[in-house]
């Protein structure tokens, strides 16, 4: 598959999520299963805001269809003959950047492939359920419609083949052990969290992260980060102490909360309903950090749809923490950072490439004597 097979003159490398839409969202479905193609096609065809412009059984059929129809969104299966979905996604994001929603199996192998797809630039994913009864199909359809509409608003850029040298990181020191970094993200967060953790030093301050993602995928996400990052990255467990060089990811079965006792900060996993529409919730994490760490923390809100995290980041800033929002220019979806900025929760707004060094430098700001 060559560059000319994918490229045309009608699309620039970056989508503008702020443009006004005056026509239906044009979608191409790529899946080797005729049954799944029918299921996805029926769901998409039920919404007047979406136009199904074609289906393909493999990437070789899809390349011609994409070139001819210039879709707004592509749904893409991972396991296909002749060329797997990840290889095709990489070609799409390199040669003809287009918003892609992956369709993956709810297996360990499927979860790992999905995480890789999000790193390559896929906007989101839907999971193929094991059963296909009426209720399951209805749920799949609703999820697909929501994520296709989100993808149509996303900013996607060409896959980076050359990685610029990151800004020089501050030198670790003993004072970092008493500090904390809290990060929240949603759509686009997987590749952003990867980029941040891949450059922070092994002796980084404790880092806690809430990423909106299904519980079946979070273990694979944490495992992949642990393989590429110098700090140790794991899913958070109830009672885990926050130590230098450790990164904790919120698991999918509860909210990640930071608490304090006489021995310092530790993780709590809190049951209960969604907060700000999500479980785990960024607001739940940030609000707990505002209470437990006050001015000893740095809060970072990254790309994502909606407003989860904005209220919590404001609480952190009011409590004395330094707060950073991702700049619109580098977001896939400038939703959560935008709301946080409008609320006055963001002390500094930066493009992604500048965030790792900035959040570490912020840890060296003086702490008030009244703080814990």
C-alpha cells in the first residue's frame, strides 16, 4: 500500500474540531465479519446525523473506499486478513490522518492491541461484546453513535515519525518525595500520558492518574506504560503508599482517591456512583488531592471531552496547588482543559511537549508553612 493509495488533495493533516458541521458525518466501516459490518451499519444508519458511505472487508478494499469517499470517520476492526488493523491504522495516520474509532474484542490480546491503537492516534474504541442479543446490540449501537460523533469533532494529526528531543527535565531531589502530581485525561489521553511518563526521571515524585477508560483495558494500559517509563507504573491498590518513583493509575472498578494519615499520603479506592458522569472520575481524584496535599501538589488536565476534572482542578488551585492545562493546539479534544480554563482553574496553559518539564519545575515552588 503506497502513499498514493491513501492520499488525496482534499484533506489537510489536521482536523479542526471547532468548525461548524453543515452535513451528516460521513463514515466508512472496515471489518472482515459480514455480521459485524451489518450490525455497525444498522446502528449508524439509524441516526440522521450520520451517513454511512461504504463498508469494506479488509484494508485493501478500505484504502480505495477512503480515497473515493473522503470520510469524516472510519471504524476499524483490529483483527483482519491480509493486513491487520493496527498496520492499516498506522498508514492512515501517517498518510491521510482521519479520525478512527477502533472495534476490538474484550480479551487481553484485544485490550493490548486497543491501547496500541490509541497510541497510534485512534480517537476512541468500542468493544465487541461476547453475546449479541437485542439488549447487547442496542448498547453497542448507542456507544458507537456517541463515539463516532465525538471522533468527528476530534483534531487528528499525522503520526509522528521523528520525535523531538524533550525539554531538559529538572534534576530530581529529596524534596520531591513530599510532593505529588495528579493527572486527569479522557479522549486522547493514552498517547499524552505515554509521552509524559516516557520522559520523567525514575526518581520522579509520586504521580496519580485517572484516565477515562473501560476496566478491561486499564491493566494493559498500566502494563504498557510500565514497560516504557523509568518510574514504576501500576494500577492503584487500596492502601498503597505514595512514594518517589511510583505512578498509580486509577483502576476501572472505583474512584482513585488520595488520602493522608500520620505516615503521609496513600491511595484509596472508593466505591459509589459515577462522579461528573465518570467512574473513575478526574474530579474525584483532584478534589481528594486538594484536601490531602494542598499546595504540595501539581494538577494537570489533558485532552478530553466534557467537563470532568475542571471543578476538581479549581479546588486544587484554591488549595494552593499549581495547575496546568493542555493548550488547545495540541489537544485531540479541547473539552476538559477548556472548561477548566473558563472556570479559572488553570494557572498555566501549555502545549503537550512543554508540560512534563513545567510540572516538575512547579514542584520546586515554596510551600506555605501552614500546609501539611
